[in-house]
């Protein structure tokens, strides 16, 4: 094929002289770090009685890449305790990490965080912060742990949901921007 | 009477000079374009005014000539008159070639049939300018859809991708005014960047037989050509204004042509289309508007022995993509599929918001040809194309107004072609092609590049020969070789690079290793052979048979090689593969046709085997922080496609005609022994047409279109866990929609106005019964119904 390559050279020379001006191969293309991707969701639960914080986190550093997300639950909840909850969303593909929670708060009327617990888990969650229109936003909440139980607690960030809504994901619709389900034990 | 006079003249002049001269000049007069014998051409010898006509075989003999040079004028009713100087020495034979311009014009405008065919042993379907005008407000894909065997892969109603016998995208070449479109055609939601109004006619070749354009047309070739411009002093134009109830939009197209007897000509054409949200029978399809603006300019000189042309066209289209189709993960997909209405329905608007596409395609072409007496015609063409594609997703924060995809594809092509009549019965076509292409993906999007930066070099060489054995048989053979080389710089996610084992197989192509990305420099190259072999046989005046074998080789496209990441419009992660080789298609197509005024038909069965066919199919479900996504990976397999296309037309009563079309296509993955995805379902179109030339050319057509349910499809559903309900649910992405039947009405009438101008008024209704239906080949069928009843009114002014 060497011969053909050589044969093609004069034929292409004219083309190349005009074509190579902008993108020379010697130049390394600029790297693109995903600006919007959410790699990390961290939920911090602070007990009202000043005990240790419970940290729930889901981290997927390669975004849409093949690696599985990593889940972390720092401890069990205590029955009868009320926790102050806050949710932090980060893009850790860039350094320093970008705080997506700030963006969500800036465009609060277009976002909402939802908390869903399965039937086995006895916890009650109440959203405490509002968007600029006075509807629920959900980055801050309170969680009350009921009777001892084990189950799944899911946090979902929806973009452009129906607002106001009845608090369920089905009614709110919109697109899921981030979602994390944690196995929780109340003891 | 004229002949008597001629004979008399011949006799008189002959006797006057016969004392010293007894040589003869004999030969034929033919059309210089395709060698057709010209019957009834008149030859006049200057000086003696001796005159003869060609007979029914295009032959003539002039006797009583001396050994000297003569000036001979050759006339033909449909050609420009030409003078030739002939040196007579003994009995001399000579072939005169005339340019058959006027008749071409007549055929294009009156019958919509041009003279030049692109292959001789593959039946070509042609959409005439009359028929094309009915799609003036639609797209190229809509027009092609009217042919049997052509369907379209749609994304909504404005992104219409032609599909030939079940194959589409990179497998279908689109040739626009002699230029192979390089408009990122690899994407299944990238519609061809051609204004349907810029084409004088559309020609469809269901196979790879047209080797001069490329050897990789595994599916087929679509050729759009401008209307031929006559070599006469003339100024003419046409304007079409169309309004449609759905989308509440209009389309305006106009063209103006000026030509001179000396061969110079210029033509301008422009189109503006603006539509708001389209509508299904029961709801507005929010964010499906479109705004298209096109312009084209031709300037050229067309002489018998040489010619040149400059052509420039600009195509710009903004297309809204159904808002309800933009989804997060599988959970959103379940909700969207389960709901029988789109999840987002807003009031009608002309605004086009995200998700949307904004595409600009510019094409410039310079072409020159020179005819060498006794050798043939040599053409040289250079073309430059620039395709700029912006895609906007629904985004957050500072990126809200930025495109998610910003690709700039520049292509330079040079072609040298040679056409020659080797003898009266055979002709040769050969050529060379060189191409350079550069893709630049703008990093400013803040989204990792879907298609990496690359430079691509192509070199091709081809030759085809046809030979007419006798009046009934013609054979054709051809071959082509293409070499292509790509120089790519791509950032891979480090996790993907390792997951696919590239780190072990391709360590040498790594340029840079960063924290979570790897810059690699793949340099794939491909050597592709393609060929065609075919014959046609004419049984008698009415019956004809075409038989053709074609071998097509297609190098994998950038998307198949390099895709890596989430594709929002499909809500799935798509992965290409660096290891792919070319896919090789073998197709045998037979056409048996009868052509007559009363009853015509064409039956076109075909069988195609494609080795290393590249398909994209779901492989697994991947968890991300946005939820679960289905992963679709490209893979290579062996495939077989079988089918038949039938067309029939019967004039069952005076001014009445019945038209029928039927197509069936079956595709199988031979390795997995399962059907191929996205094969067109069986469909049939039946129409009754009333046309009366005496009644202002009134034309009324009622058409029924029945599309069967596609029962052969691979099952690609997947299960996903829904936290809200604590259940595992199946995402049904494979079950095809039900069969549907729609009725369409179309009518037109010519209203003569003063002078040479005439006005044609058209009125049409599509989906008369306002039927709600979904089309298997519409990528948005999960989310919304297809279009409801649509009224169109069009005014065409010829002047």
C-alpha cells in the first residue's frame, strides 16, 4: 500500500496546502472535562442531640464510563432521633471540584430533590428549603428515624419537574439528573 | 414534401459535380452525451447546398464528393446546430456528435425523465420535478419515501433519513450536483443537508452499481441533480408557495434561470421554510418546529467541446427535537414509554428551544470538461464542503445556552473523470478521486467530544465498461479501489480504555496519560475493493430485465469506531470499537419490468449478504449517578437481507389510473440467528389518480397507505430497579407499534394566466381520518404519536 500512498501524494498536495492551515496535527487538542456531570452525591445527616454525623455518599468518578459507582454509608440511624439533612452534589472530574448544589440553588425553580423510602424502612423526611417561587427545593431536610427497621432510602434530583407537585416522583415528572439509593438501618 | 425537394436538390447538385468527383461521406449522427442515434438530423454541405437526412438508424450517406475539405452543417430539431469541417479522401466515414440539450429540457420539464442513467444494469427509480414539487415544503427524505423500497428512519417529523431496502446512514451515498455529500451522514438522527427544491430530479439506485461516486454504497445511491439548462437565449423561473395547517407554517421557494445561445448560463435558487410545533391528532408535539433557509447559485458555460461551471449552495436548518424525548436514565424512560401521551405538552409555538439541532452546510464546486474528438470527454472537478453541526441539549447553569455538540467537518475533493465511446457499441468510464477531510470538535462545549478530531485521506480509482451485444442485450462491468487513512487524536476515558482492553492491545498509540483521560492517536487505514457486473435484456418494446451483482466495501465511520458516551436523544450510552474492519456487501438484484401507457409494472427482488455488518445493539445496563442507562455497543456480524419491491400502474379507464406499490424486506443477523433491528415493516401504497389534460390538467389523487406491524425484531428490553416502587420493571424498547392505515388526498389544477406564465394550484390532505399511529422507524415513537390531519395549499407560478 506504500505505493498507493505515494501515488496519492501529488494528487492530494493541492488539497492539503489549503486544508492544513487551521488544525495542525502537531497540536494536541484541548482536553474536555465534563462540565455538567455529577460525580458525587453526599448526604449529611446531623443528629439534633449533637451525636456524630451520618454520611451517605455515592461516587462515580468516571461519569458515564464503565466503572460502577461506589456507595458509602457511615453508620446506622438511631430510632427516635431527628436529623438535620443536607445534600451536596459535586463534579469531581475537575480540580477543584465544582459544587453543583450551588447551581441547583441558583436555578432553584427548575430543580427539586425528592426522598423516597421503601415500605420496610421507618423514616419520615420533610423538605425544609424553598425555591425562589416558594415551592419546595429539597437540598435541606429533616429526617426522623422511627422504629428499628432496614430498607432503602433514595434521593433523586429532578430537572424541570412540575412545580408544585404532590411530592411523588411520578407526579413531578422532569428528568433525573442524579439518583442514589442507600441501604439504611434504623436501630 | 420536404424530402422530395431534398431528393431533387441532391439529384441536381449531384449531377452538377459528378463528372469529377465520386467519393461518398457516410456515418451516423449521435447524441454526444450518451451515444443515442439521432434520427431525422439534416446535414447540409456548404457550397453545394447538398442536403441529406439521417434515417431511422441515425445513418446518412452523402455522395458525389471530391477529395477536399467540406464544411457541413448538422441540424436536429432538439439540438443546437453545429458546423463541422471534414476532409474527404476516398469514401470517408464520419460520426457527428450533437448535443442533445433541448430534448433533455423537454424531458425534464414535461415528463421528468432525464437522458443520462448512472448505471445501465440496475433499474433506477426517478422522481421527476413535477413529483418533487409536491414535497416542496417537506424534506428530501419525504420525497424519497414515495418510492417503493425506500423508507425513512425518522427522528420526529423533520429529521427524515432515507433508508434503501432497510439500509441507511453511511450505507447510502447522497450525490448533490455531482458532489458526494459529506454532512456527518453517519448519525442516524442527522438528516441529509439538501434542499429538496434545489433538485431538478432525484434518482435512486438500489445498490452499489454507480461506482463513479464511491464503492461503499452498501445500501444504494441517491443522486440529486439540478434541472438541465438549455443552450438557447432564455429567461425563466418558478416560484412555489406552500402553506400547511400542521406546524402552521409556510415554505417559499423560487428559482430563476438565464441562458444564452452561446452557452453561458446562470441560475439562482432560494428557499425559506418556517414551521412551528407539529401536531399529533390529540396533542401538540412540543418543540418540533423547524426553520430552514437555503440558497444556491450556478454560473457556467456549456459548449459542445468544452464547458465549465461554478456552483455554490448554502443550507441552514434549525430543527427542534420533541421536548418529551429528552430523558435522564431508565426510570425516566419507563415513565415516558408507559405514558400514552408525551410527558411534556405545551401550547403551540414557533420557538425552537433545546433540544435542537442547528446545521449549516456549504458546498462549492468547480467543474470543467473538455471533449477530445475521437477520444472522449475529460472532466475535472474540485469541491469543498463545510458542515457545521450544533446540537443543543437541555442543560444547567452557565452551559444552558451552549451547544453540547459542535462539530465542523471540512472536505476537499478532486476528481478526474474520463468518458469515452470505445466503439459504437461500447463505452468506458474511468476516473481518479482524492479527498482530504478534517473534523474539528470544539472543546468549548464542556462536553467530551462525541466524534474526535481527525484528518482523513481517501484515494480512489475506478473504471466501468458497458458493451451492447445486440439490440436486446447489454452487459456492464466495473471495478473500484479505495484507500483510506485516518489520523485521529482522541481522549478516551481511562476507565473505558482499560475496560475494553485497549491498554494491553494498543499501548503504542497513547500520546498522553492524564488523571482520568488518555489521549490516543489511532491511525486506522482501509483498502476497499468494489465491483459491479450486470446485464439488461429487452424482450420486446415493452418488457425489459435487469440483472446486477454488486460488491460494496465500506470502511467503518467515525461513529462506529469512536463513539463513547451518553447519547441524550436516545437515552443510552453508545460505544464504538477501534478494532473494526470494513464491511463487505454482496448484492444481487433482478428487475423485471413492463413499460407501456396502459399497464406498467416492475418487480424487483434482491438478496444481499453483508459480511462484518456493523450493528449497534444493547449489551448491558450501566449504573451512573444519573440513574441506569442501557449500553448499546457496535459489533460486527454477518447479515442477510432479502426482499422484493413491486410497482404497478394501470390506466383502467380514460383519464383514470391505479398505482400500486408493495415492499417487503427481511433482515437477519446470521451469527445470532435473530432479525436485524430497524428493518422496514411490510408496506403497501395504493392510489387512484384522475388526470385530465383537457380540463386544465386537473389532477386528483386518493392514496391509501398501509403499514403492517413489524413482527420480526430482536428483543432488546431490559430490567431496571425502581426505588420509588421497590420493584424491578422492564423497559420495553423493542416491541414495535401496531399496523396503521392512513388516507391521503392530493390535487392540482393549472390556471393559465397571460403570456408564457402559468399558475398551478395544489391542495392536499394527509392523514384524512386523523388517525393516531406510531411508526416503527421513528426513533421518537416511544414518546409520541405521529402527525395528525394536515391540510396543504400550494401555489406554483412558472414564468
